């Protein structure tokens, strides 16, 4: 009876945590996950190099080349410069179905260079930094693809594995251009992960976003001698930003609006005839964002009319909200539960606590245990990603893994710091294992693939993708 009671208790815990399958772990899964440990040194070397390069969107020349070269050396067929982006590539191995894709990123953010230490100090003054952990993202996903490739080569799994080297997530949304180029058309299921401050199968999703610029053209004049002859483009910008700031009172609480004035004139004593404001608008659903953008477009026209200037409204990029596949999330959670916690040392925990004290958040250290599976529908906290666009064209499974101090500022120096040392490395290796284990399940279990596909088909019934990116090739820098 005691054994029966213990079994019932364990079963109850597994069901509560989302662990609904009690199937034995296959030899292929164990061997594929073991491959990640064998690759750990190479993964760390790749991530540290990308961390040091800290290359910005569409300039990730060395980072992309290093990952593509490594994939090629591991036996993948690599197509470089896809979707008219020199730093985008696709690495494939195997043949036939299922075709499973795994995504990787490697672009940095501008101006947040940081040493791998607990106080703020630039690694290279004025340079970029991996404040979103993308130096870890690419190597982990590629390592997972390699682990699957090895099992396909050994005859234990059948199908095709494909790694997507996706640039410019922080800027134009490189994956959107890859979607438009048809690079996901034959994929059955896609996976991705993201560095974070907890371990979880993502069921919250991300915000939809539209990126646009409003350019005002006016008439120049001497600001003191004859300002009446001028029509200030900066006045147009200021009136437009005033209008959208007033708009904040009359939008849903989930809406986020942020902007920078990228051109406001050259000197104070000349009425500026040119000015530009760059704006992002976000909400939980793309349908809401579309309405917000039309309100902003009207505000730009009104600002131009009121200031005697002309305005040009240009949508530059945008992403949908993440389409959460809950059946896929259950599968990911099972594998996170199987893997268990990340074992951070006391020195690593103190590193995290020191960062937390430095940034004014509670010094609780690093989250090590997988979070309980939460399948309730709720608005995302914030943030957007072009992985979300992929989720509308192919069933997409997403997870987050601890690589940074809990609650420390994101897109900022603390994330750069932990991404360049052992905390980030351990999270990266764990993420690679979670991706690998989940992909083995997908290759081995066609019924599971059908369940995930059915949910996706129901969610996207009648949907037709509208691209927010402009016509033509991506705006690749020429300098």
C-alpha cells in the first residue's frame, strides 16, 4: 500500500506539472543529449567569439560565417546569403519528412558593450553588446541540430534537420524576409529558444509590433532674422509626438508606444527643413496594432497640416504576436522536467546576486528549476520577436532558459555580462539539450506531430499573412 500511495503521489505531481506522458526515454534521445556534452567546449568557444564580435543587425559577418563554417564542417549542406541577406544562411541534413527546423540568432544591440563582470564597464567603448543573449542562441540551436544530424546519420531517426541562421532580429526581423523567400514552406515543425531569467516552456507569447518612421519636410530660414519665412520640420515632429503621447490615455493597458527623434535639425539658429521620428507600437494582437498605426498615420497628417509642413509615413518592419502551440509546450515541459534543474555553483549565484545589488533588484540569484507549466491564456508581458512570424506559417515550439540574473535589466549590460561567462554557458548547454530531446520526440512520434499540427491548423484557419516589411531586398548596410 505504501508503494501504491507513493506512486499515486508521484503521478499526481507529474500531472500537476504538465508531465502527462510516462513513456521510457529512447536510446536515441539519451545519445542525442549526450552529444551536447561532447560539443560543450566548441559551443562555448563559438558563443564567446560571437560575444566578443558583438556585431549589429545585418553586419554579423564574422558571427554568421563562423556558425556556417562549423555547420559545414559537421556535414551539413549550407546555403549562404539566403533571402538577399549576406549574413543569413540555412544548414540542412537528411532527406524526406518530417522536416524539422531550429532557429538561431547572433546579432547584438548597439551601445551596450560590457565586460563579463558585476559592475558596468565597457568591453569596447561605444561598441555593441549581446544584451539579449544572442551569442548563446545561435550556438545552442546549432548544437541541437548537430546532435539530431548524428542520429539521422546513424539510422536511428528519419527525416531532415534544418538550422536557420537568422540575422537582424533586433532590427528588421530577418526571419520575416526568410518567410517571404519561402524558406519555411516545407517545414513541419520549428523550434527556438531564448535566453532569459527562468526555465520555462513558453505559453505567454510575445507582442505584435509595427516599426515606422515619420519624416517631416518644411522650409528653412534664419531662426532669429526671419523665422516667419520658415516652416519647421521639427515642429511637425514635436506635434506628432505630442499627439501620440496624448493617445496613451486612450489605448488598452497592454499597448506600448516608444520613439526616438533621429533627426531634429543641425543647429538651433536655423529653422530645420527636415526631421524624422522613429516609432514602435506594440500590443497583444496584430489586429490592435494595425488600428494603432492608422491612428498614428492620422496624427502625422494632422501635425503636418498644423505646422505647414509635409509628412511621409513609412512602415519599416513589424512582427506578429507569437502563436502559442500548447500541445508543443506540453512536450517541451516534459523534457525540461526530465532534464531537471541547472546546477549553478555558489560563485555563479553570487555573481548574479552582485549584479542584482548593483542594479537595485532583490538579490535572489539565479533561477535553476523549470517553472510549472501554465497553459492559461494571458497577455504577454512585453517584447516582440520575428520568431512569432514563423509561428504563423509553421507550428513553432519555444522555450526560455536561465542565462541571466533574475529580474536584472534586459537589453542592458547585466545580460551582456552573464552571457560572456559560465552562467550563460550553462544555460546555453541546457537549452541545447532541451531542444535536442524535444526534437527526438518529434522525429520518433508521428502522432505527436499530428496533434501539434492539428492545433496549428485550427489556430490559423482562414489566416493570410500580411508582411509589414517593405517591398524589395532588405536594407543591408553598404559601409
